[in-house]
């Protein structure tokens, strides 16, 4: 009996050793896929100088030269480089608004989605963006990037209305050469996604620009006019509402009115104040 007990104890010890070895092997096995619960790294520390950059962009009377000079700051340059490196693994920047979306405690009435013109609007007219209206703009983005964010940053928030503004950076080629039809396809896809989820659409015109400071060789004014004609027509045929900021902001040459923009592309606070009158549906004013 004692020999049996000792043998049993030895077997248990051996079995326990085998289990531990198996567990160690399991821990050393790499994951089967790269899909994880939270792919987003901690947010980068934002340099204080970026607040000054925003103020230059938004304060009437400032110039792009002021902005360009401050952008040379080493901390700003390091931050921008870190953002570019992160974009290699998160091209549409889904991580940008993921925490803000999770923190929402009620269904927003409207979501504004777009590029820097939408992103700056939150800073330029903060009273417009409250618990009922949220901004989901990301500087530099093109329509394919915005489309990839659309389900997460619009549909899942279940707003009554979405305000879509895109096109400036497509024309500038920020994510590489593209076609007018590619831009149109991305807009159509966003509108169809919205309508499939019973979300009303405000389809914004592309704001005027006779040039882009970061792409000085380009002459975008005629293309902006042509794409805005299409946006107006598509809005009418798709049951969306076209918001004609272009006519409000453009001079006779197709450039941005100087008093409403500091760089000829982005509205300043006076520009956003003028746009606000067109932005909200009558029932939201």
C-alpha cells in the first residue's frame, strides 16, 4: 500500500511538472493574429506651442508666415513626426476619437466629420460644439480616410444628422494621387452608410482656395468649382442637404476671402462665425 501511495505521489509530481511545462510553452507561443482588444497606444503629449499655432490659424489678421515660423519649433516638429510614425499602423487614425466616443454619455444630435477645417471649427467656435453636437475632424485627412472612420465616428454614435465636409486634401493629394471619381465614390459611400442607418446628411461644399501653402505648385480653384457642382447635384439626388459655404467664403477669383481666412484655405474665427449660420438645420438653430 505504501509503495502504491509513493508511486501515485510520484506520478502526480511528474504530471504537475508536465502541466507547468505545457503552460510555459503556451505563454511562449506568439498570438495567432494581430487583433487585440485595444490597439491604441497612449495619447501623445501635446506641446504647448500647438495652442499658439491654433490661435494663429484662427485669429483674424494673422498670416501663414506666422504659422510657418512657429511650426519650426523643435517640440512641434517632434510631435508631428511622432504622429506621422503612428499613422503607419493606423492610417485612418481610428485611435484619435476612440476614447472620446467611449466617453459619450448620450446620443449626439449632430456629428461633424471631416478634415482640419472641421477639426479647427471646434476650437474656432467652441460654443457650437456641446453635448448635442460633436466634432470628428482630423487635420490632413482625405476622403478615403474619413470613410474608414465613418462607421466608428458617426454611425456607432447614432446621431440624428451628420455634417460631411471633405475634398480639400484629396485635391491637394495628401495621401497620394487620386481621381475625381475616387473622391465621388467615397462621398457616395458615406452618404449611403448614413442613410442606411437613418441619419440625415448635410453635405458641405469644398471651401474655396486658389492655392495650398503646403503644395504651392497646385492651382485648385477650377477643380473645387467642378466638384462642388457635383456635390450639389448628388445631394439633391440622394435626399441630402447641400450646404453652400463656397459662395459665402469665395471672392470673384475663387480664392478664400482674405478677411475670413489667414492662409487662404482654413477659416479663421470670423469665417467660422459666418459658416455657422449655414451649418445648422433650421430646427437646430
